[in-house]
């Protein structure tokens, strides 16, 4: 059974703090993704990684960075948190580039920046 | 224009009724299509893939219309447990496995 875990379900941080969100998958998937989800906007891709130490910008990378030092772990970093980064953050993993490969999501981290 | 567009709903459906809704996509090079289901405050999970010839999984039927660039989902004999947000998902062949998600269609099944 594929499992994607995220380090926190709820997080409250202050403006200007550095924030780390951790994601771990246990199925040796090549691809990992970070999304944020906001009402009415759906899932928006922040960054993704298709291999260790590789990363690609998604649709909204500004204000974020990522790290993938090991295949199973993909971290999202908010260098200086701002209130407009209050959101639900979802990590996901996917086996490869097979057309019908399923994407598996973690339970999400609800981040509030005050 | 968004790459994947959905009617946000909500679609209010009496228990036992049929509900259907569509999703349009803008990239004609899209190669594969899915419906994901997201329950309130939970993560999205795959409901079904959508194949060119259309496919059925129990009470759920998905159709693809490439000419008009839309996919559809039909739910028969709706159950209270079908209440959820249904996300339309599209994959481009050259996108390194990167999926494009619609914002979702909310379905509320009422007793």
C-alpha cells in the first residue's frame, strides 16, 4: 500500500519565519510534487522533482524552494513566510511517466501564517 | 484561460438519482485523463482513469470526447457517500508526468 506522509497536519508560523515542510514516500517513486490548494483555485503546482537532486519549477514557484537529497524525501521551504502563503499544502508522488500512472497524495499540511 | 475547466457546482442530487458533469481541457496534445475524488478536508484520490473508448466502474461512467476536448463523469444511483469534490485531471505526453488539475466539481447527495 503506497504511503505518502507529511511532517505536520497543522502549522502556524509568523511572517518572516523560515518554514520547512517535509514529505516522505515509501514506494520508490521517481516523481514527487508540491501543490498548494486554495478555495476556488484548485491545486496549483509549486515545484516538482523527477529524480534525486533534480527539481523543476511549477506554476507558482515564487517564494518557495525545494530540496530532494534522497529519493523518498522531498522538502518544501518557505524562505520568509508571508500571509499570502497561508494555504493547504499537498505533497504527491508518482511512479514514472507512464500515461496512466496513479498519483498518490499525502494528507496535507494546513499552514497559517500570521 | 485555465488548462482544465470545471463547473464548480454544487450539484445537489437526491439519493438514487443520476448526475453527470463535464470538464473541458485546452491542450489538444493531452494524452491521458483521470477523475480524482476529494472528500472534505482530505487528500485527492484516484477515482478512475478515462480511456478513449469510455469506461465504466460500477456506478461510475467516464467518457472522453477528443474532438470537443472534454471528459465527462456520470454517477448512477447516487449514494450519500458519493458527496465529494470531483477533480478532472489531464496529463500531457511531454510533461514529465506532471498532471494538470481542474478546480473541482462539488457533488452533494441528499437523503
